[in-house]
């Protein structure tokens, strides 16, 4: 899921989509350079955030939250998409006890 993940602490990490040097960083629109005339709203990217929450939560068996940090849609491709994913503290503690 994503291009790579960066751990922040034991309950938080950042998911990066597509390499930094690639222009096509947005898996939703894949807009071409110069073709996107207006910035898309950030709310469009919460579809990807929901997708992350669903799959990571199911894989880990706990509740997670996803926060949009940066995206290609509002930056016209100058930034890649990044989401911070936080694992519920209570669920994380229970998972460690039950492991």
C-alpha cells in the first residue's frame, strides 16, 4: 500500500504514494503536466484515506485514523500524496498483550 512507509513511533506512521521524483504521484487522476487547470479539493483524497484505514485496520485488527498531510491534487503534482496513520492506543495495547 503506497510506495513506502515511514515509522513515526510505535503507533504512528506515514504512508507515501509514488516516488518523490515521479510526476505521476496521484493514483486517482494521473493528470498530465499542464492539463490540470484548477486545484482539486482535499476532500477528494479522503477516499484514499478511507481505503488506507480500511485495509490497515483489517490487517492489524484494530481501529486506525488517517490524516492527509500532502497531496498531488492540490499541489498540481509538486508534492506526492502522504497520509499519517495512527493506530488506536487502546487497540494497540490489546494487540501487544494478546500477541
